[in-house]
């Protein structure tokens, strides 16, 4: 493409999923980002699922795939949501010497170890198809994508410091550039809130006792974590470790969170949807819609019982274990948030026309089921089972779990303040 001095420079990444070409992501010098889907992907009725909105069963899939996805600075939400938020993004952007909103550069840098199974590979300029270079309405000049080589590459959505690490002989090493994939997510102690790892381990353990499907979890001594970047940490001994369900040894399993599914940006995760929409999608599109809707309802109730106000769109995900069919992923990020926000009285999204912990009862779940087109008779027994398990097991179990005593007392007070249907 030499001799085009006036042409806008463009870096291009080839996107693949399980070895199948999905398309090309072009980052133009002026800040425009364009995702162009490959004809081979669009025309394959048996294509792997890149996002639920591209699944052949989704009514608008062909229409959405037929045109390039064009955005400015930020990537399209399906890609933008793969990137970290907050302090973690700032740490990476600082190392790359780019603005935190320059998502193409950050995505390019993290593109070999994104959540799920998508891989993005920088293309040689001569290999870029002409259709990609003309997608901007004028001819672009392809250039090689260059990313500064930081010591560590990882991409985990969320606002706290968490790292993808490889476990060997009881030690956890930050995933390096040797092609190895991290198999554990390690969440370091918070500089803002006390004993978050102990809180999350306790809440996740209680959730599992109430029938919530969770991955393997551990508390890990900080001196067993190797090669962490130089970040400020409080004087707390334990990090929280959760097994990655999008990895199986060195194999990637594709997944997407519900901000991606509903095509919302991360900043919209609290105010752009409700639990009825998530339930309806699960029931309609999941490989086992009834089982996943029942598990979803179970988790909704457990989040209320555990005073978790942070079950927003990004904390629910679909997992594509067979590369095509969505299923509800195991639960993650269940934390008793109320102990860190003393006036907190609401869960993250609306359920049955309310968000208030201390007003919700079984009737709100019945409204939720009706609006989500899920049979209430198939949901009610699962909610009853949650309450039976929680009332029988949680009070005694909480005594022996590692949550700090102040947080335990606040959780017990929360149980007493709930409506009669849900009191423990």
C-alpha cells in the first residue's frame, strides 16, 4: 500500500474462534474501529458462536453480520466488555503509554489471553483484505500493529485487581508470554475494603451450600503468588482464588457476559436491563433453558440472602462448552457487599418491579417468572429448596467460615431484616 501518503493508517487484527476465522478488527488512526465479518463466517450455518447475537437462532443475526460494526475510540460492546475496567485498565494503559480509552491498543496487547476463546492476531499489512481497508468509506493504509511489551498480559473484566495465574505445586505464577494460559483467577486484597477475599470465599461457600453451581475456590497465602506487578496491597494475608471455567488445561472455552449479550457497555451494567430479560434469554436460548432458568432463580434469591448488591450484567455469563450452544456459566463474584456500603438496600437490577432487599418476597419472584415467560410452578420449588438449605445450614456454617466477625454480625442482622418469606 505504499505511495498512499494521504491515506489514513490502519492496524488490523484477525479474529479467530477455535481456529475458525470470524473477521477483521481495524483500528484507524483517527480513532474509528471497524469489525468486518468474514464471508466464510457469515455464510456458515454451523459457525461457532462468537456472541449470542450472531447465533443462527437469533432472529437478527444475519442482519447484524451483514454490515461492519463501526465505533469510535471504544470497541463494539461485544469486544469492549472483554477488557478490564478501573485500576487494572489504568495499570495496563500506563505500561503501554496509551490513553485508557484507547481500546484498540489495549485490546491488541491483551488479545492472546482474553476471557473466553476469542484470539486476535496482528496482521501483516500485505495480508489485509482490501474490503477491510475500504470499510471506512475511503482507502486506508495498512500498518503493522505494534504494542509495547509489558512483562504481563492478562485481560479480566472487573474493577478490582485480579490476575490470571497458573498453579504449579501450590504456587501461583502470573501467566507469561510462553503460550500457557492461566487456570486460576487470583483476586488480591483490596486497598479500599477490608477482608474482601475472606468475604467472597465465605459468600461463595454459602451459595454452594444452597445449590448454586460454583467453580473450585480457595484462599491462597500471598507469599504463594509469584511475579505480581508492583501494586499497593494492604496488610492482609490471603488472596481469593477461583478456578477459570473458560479454561480446561490449555484449551479455551468460549464465554460472554450479559453486557455483551445485550450489547451494553460496561458503564451501563447497572441501569440498562433487568433480571426478567436475562431469565427470558436463558429460557429461550440455553441448551437446557428450564434448568438454567431454575439455577438463575436460585442465584437471584441467594444474592438477596447474602446482601450482594453487585449482581449486575457483567456478573452473569453464558458458556459455550460445545462451541455453539449457550448455557449459564457457573456463578462468580458473589460478595456480601452491604458490609462495605452500610446504607445499601438494593440489589443490582430490577426483579418483579423492585430492587429493594427488605421489600422483596415470593410474589416478586412470581412476577419475575411471568414476565420472563418461565413457568412459575417450575421455579417455586427451587426457591423453597434454597430457603430450606439456607435455614438448616447457614447459621452454623457461618460460625466456622473465615469472614471477619463484624461482617458476620452484619449478615445475621440482614437475615433478620428480610421479609418473612426469606428470613433466616
